[in-house]
């Protein structure tokens, strides 16, 4: 598991390049697929999945290494790579297993 901060202005929390294995499970529709994160932050992630998702889907994200699970919404699909999508976590938290987190990930 490797990580590298990506600094961008006007983000809710710092993005970090991180590749971890995940599973996406549909909340209201039948879907279960494996994938991995490409970039994570406290509020969500850019993920790549084995099956194309769609904007507006409600899913559970299970991080296989940490066994943490959280509800998320699919908020973005890359038009050039439809299996790459942005998700927004229902509750901001470090489910990704990062031990050294950016300062703006700390709960105040």
C-alpha cells in the first residue's frame, strides 16, 4: 500500500494517491464487484471497479484490508474510462487504512 499526497485548492480534504482493494455492493440494486482505489480523501475516493457504475447509485464500499464498510454515493463517472468513478462517503472518515494522514483529516 503506497500513498502520496496530492495538493489541490478548494477541496474538503487533501487527496492522497492510494491503491487498496475494495468491494462495491449496491444498496437498492443487485450489484457486487471488486475494485481498487486510485485516489482517496476523508470524504470519498476515485475508484476503479470491475463493472461500470452510474451517477446517483447508492453503494456500500468495503475496504478489504481494513474490513471497514461505509455507505457512499457515486457522484462522477469518467467519460473516457467509465469504470473510473468518484464516490462521496456518507460519513467522512479514514476507512482506507492510512496511518499517517494529512493534517486536515484530523477530527477537531
